[in-house]
């Protein structure tokens, strides 16, 4: 399948966003999906301007009030404080939406720290996943029902759960999702069109860390099942 043929297939990707979200987690993947001919629906708790964590703003026209069938739910990462607010704050709309939308999606995907949001909603239980290297300790400590893939892979597919590593990994992950939904030929076409042949001018290694930049779990949940308690909807 080519990207021209894919436009007739109308694959649909839903990306829920929130303030202080990572720019590349949203725009990088959305660009890949666009060249595949996929429909990308960006939604937010409150329609209107949403600010990325680098100060850029974008206008979101759709709220979280409608859940319909989609080919993939794509959960991006963001600033630790923003994640913490979504996970433990009083506004449960984002977590309720991704839980409901996941039930209507062929694939549930996260990129970067978005895995923490998916994990907190119970969407990754019983699956092997990855996330940004700096947040693996938090995932291991607080979500024991989830397996973390060794070796910091760019992305991990476990049945209908597709998770990506840090930020730029979302580009590789998006291409892989395109291949899952539209075939390898379509993904190769997108790779060529976007000239995505990474060859970074520097070389470094991912550090081993034991502490995450995430704020600590609130005292009222310390020592309890963080995921289970988080899913109580009041």
C-alpha cells in the first residue's frame, strides 16, 4: 500500500494532549501519520489553546467528551509536574478518557513518559513496555504489574500495546505503527518522503539511574497500590 492508497483507508489516530506536553511526542508522530494519509484527531480536556513545554501554543478544537472507535490511541509524554497533576490531581477527565478510548482502539500506544499515564490508568498491566530512560525507575517502583523491556529499545510491541522510549523514539514508533496499520511498503514510503535516515553527529550512552525526576507519590497513596487507587472514579 502506498500513502496515496492509504488515504482511502482512513486510519484514525487519537492523540490526547495537555499543558506542558512534549512537542516532538505530538508533532513528530503526527507528521509521520500525515504522510501516511492517516487522520489525526488531537483532543484535550479543555478545547482551545494548549501550550507545549517549550512555550509553543497550538489550538485544540475537540474535547474529551466523545469516545469513538479508532485505530490507535497515542499517549504523549510531558513535564513531570504535569504528569503528576494528571495522575494524582482532582481532575480525572484525562485518565477517564484514555481508559475509555483504549477500549475502542486497535492499538494503545505511548511515547516517552506517556507510558506513566497509560500505566496509571491500568492500560499496560501484564505487558512488556518501555519509556524514557529517566522514568524507568518510577515505572518499576510503582507499577509492579508491568514488565520493563531491557536494553532501552526505541519501541516495544506486546500484543496490542506499543510503547516508545524517550522523545525522538516516537518517530521510529510512529513508523512502526504505520507498518502495523498500513503495511511495510507504506511505512517505507513515509520514511522516504520524510527523509528519515538518522545519522546523529554525536555519540553518547544512556546512563543508568536509580532515581526519577517525577515528583514523589502523594503521602496519602504511599505504600498502597498506586494504580488501583488511581482508577477510583468519584
